[in-house]
């Protein structure tokens, strides 16, 4: 039975996917949520590749935001899901594709060691503006500092060129402009569009659970 691997974005943690993971597991689905923050796109990609390599069958591999750059470089998935995520081609990075919106940039605070963090009040407005206040508060509390340079990393492999893929455009996103999402989505096999902000796994987890269940069915076929 193919597993589902959920790959978070910059500043996030695996715990941001807790509700989605719990609901999938309740239905008998194996779910793995690797920790990124390894210091570079190369290292983050290697961490996810190590997870995929341990699985018995090619998994359904989802990348959110920067996580799209990560899953692009991973080999061996049965299906890729780009959730308002970057889909880099040869020589491209998340930064060169468009990077953070001005609203997100305004929320970023540099630290003396070169890392950055997000201002909690502005992070809530940009990342979780369509979520209830309690859900947004929990998600903001989970955010962690981010090492520099990951968004400028360039994948050396481009899995979407030889693996079925679904792009989910989040039409109310304040981080990645919907117009940019649609341009990147044209590289994928199919496109869905939701009227959500940047983080539907927080505000509307059942949307994501149902999509993953649906996409997993063809992977189950012999």
C-alpha cells in the first residue's frame, strides 16, 4: 500500500501537518512527515529522498511552498502533489521563480547569525489569514527560524518531467501570487484550484485529506 509523504515549506515544521496526517492514518494510510531545516535545498532533498528510499512502494509525495523545490529533486515517487508550491525547471530556484511576496518579505526579521524568523502578527495575516484565530495562533506558535539560502537552491533533478503530478492553486494565497502558481501549474499533469489561502492544511484540512485519498487510488491499481 503506497504511503503519503508530506513535505513542509520554509519556517514550518512537520507538526503543521498534524491534522491531515492523523486523519489519513485513521483511514489506514501510512503517512511520513520528514523534518527539513537541514541547511540547504540539497540537504533537505536528501532527507526526503532517504524517506522515499525506505518505503516499499512509490509514495504519493506532496510539497508545500518551498517543499515543491524539494520534491522536484526527489526520485521514486508514484505521484507528485504541488500545494501552492514552486515547480522549478533547469537552472531555476524558488527565488528566481518569484520568491516571497512583498507581504511575506515584510514579515521577515533577520537574526544576527544570518537566519531569519517571521513576526507572529504579520505571519498570521500572510500565512493563515483565512483560518480561525485559534488555528492560526497554533500554527504561528509552531513556526521556527529559517537558515539562509534554501530558497536560492537549484534542483539537479526534475521529477515532474517523468512523474504524474497535480498542482493545487490556492486562489487567495498571499505568499505565492495565484498568477505565478498558474504559470508553474502548467508544468504539471493536472491542476486543481481552491479558494483558500497559503495554508489549507491548517484551515481546511479535509480538502487536502480528500484530495490525497482520491489521488492515491490510481497509485493503488496494479
